[in-house]
C-alpha cells in the first residue's frame, strides 16, 4: 500500500523508490534455485539415480527428451532372475489358496493298510493307551493267533486274531452312526452302476470303515444304523434276532377295516406266516396312513404284506429300529449314538444269548 512521506505528508509507494525494481530483480536472480548454474543438469542426474524405473530389472520408462521408452542398465533382467531364484530357495512354495484360508482335504483319512504295531492295535481297540498296552504285552496278557506275545514292537498283519484276556479285539474302536435315510439312495457299500449309495451320506462321519446294518429299499426312508462292530451287526440282522422295527406306511387308498383285522391276525405269504406285533391307523382322519410294528427280519416284509391284499405303498418310512429313533434328526443327516443307546444295543445282544441258552 502507499505509505506517508514524513517530509511532505503525501503517500508514496515503495515501488516508486529509485532503483527499487532493479534491486528486486537482482535479488531474485541471486536466490532463485532454478537459476543456479548447473541446477537443471544436477536434478536430472539425481532423478536418474533414484528413480525406481531405472532399478535393475525394472520396466521400461519414457525418456523425456525423445518420448521413447528405455530400459535400465544391461543385465538387469538376469540379476532379477537371480534374486527370485535365491528367494525361492529360502522360502518353500505355498499352495495357491485365498489369503486367510487354510487348504485341507474334505475327505476322511483312509484306513491304514498293512501290518501295524501291536500296542497301537490294542489302543485302537479302546482298551488302553499305547504305553499301557506295552505293559500288557510284557505281562503276557496278549496273544496273536493263539500264541502269547511278550516282545515289544511286534506287528499285527491283516487277518490276525488278537486276544486280550482271551477276549478277541478289533483293530478299530467300535463306531455307531445313525442316519435318517432319504429317497433315491441305495443301501450298499459299492454300486457297479455308479448310483448314489448311503455311504456318500456318512463318508465324513468317521475315519473308520463302517457298514450299514441291514438294508432299506431305494424309495424307503428312515432309520439306518452303521457300524464296524461286525458281531453286533450280524446279531441285529439275523432272522431270529427279534429286533423290533416300526414303520409308517402311506397307501394309495384307504385301508379297509377288515383288511386291517386280517393283518393283525396274521397273513400267510409265499415264505410262511407273518404276524405283526401291532398295527393301527396312524391318523384317525386319514385311513390311508398306517403304523405297523414287527420284529421279522424277512426281506421287503412290509411291502409284501400290503401288496398281498392289493394295496400300493406310496410312502414307507422306518421311524424306529432296535429302540433307535429318528427324532430331531433331519432327513439325510447322521449322528453318533450316545453311550446309553450303545449300552441298550448290547443289552439286546445279551438278552438274546440268555434266551438261546
């Protein structure tokens, strides 16, 4: 702004002072960095030394003078490859998986094949730990194929009979799995026609090999037991087992009360007489829904009973097998039996032995 002159009292500007503009230009020329001698050359040299594009193995950059792309010094690609190879030697390669997610197999581990150590065989049978199994072996309480073994490290081959206190052991812990079987699944371990089997539904239930106890038709739903306990499975499926089963039957039409009475009194089929333990209407308002309880182990016995009287079964659901219910178990799901259920199955087995004696 104009300032007041002390002598005249009038306002004047600094720019009006003699030689002011000349001195200002000289001062700017001395202090401006861009006007320093060799400054532009030094700046370009600094950029060329520090720019990442000129680092060894870097991508080509654009030359400011010619507009064309140039690369860094010769041999950079070679040095970059050497650097990568040294890093690959230091760090093992990782599988291609999303960050933060672990890769793992969804299939259960395959059961071991071939000979296994005797102490491990005993531990897998659920008797004790491996260390305690070594003590049992040293004490002469374990035999293989009738011969007492006391040497630690002995191996058991497939098919060998191992006994502890004269009781035969299984190489795996007994496993019991209950499935609520849906439709369109075949009750078999392997199907040559590559159809869906019930084993696909329980493949993640355990690492042990389990097998279905009995069978259900492809279109029959409901309770199906799996286990690796061969003795129990044979006794539950034997025709003389007298294991109770409860079915919910849906017919194509209403069941005649006279036919209901005939079924309850017993019907003669091609393989003999069959009499259910109990049969009744499942719903009072719907006479086509039947509940039947029987202990026969004959093949397709429920279907054959109603087909002999001219009825077609539209729905067949097994709701109970040997006291095992599908309650709170959705269709197509499985669960492990609890200790009380396992004990009840073995009580049935002991009861049959007493009846046989």
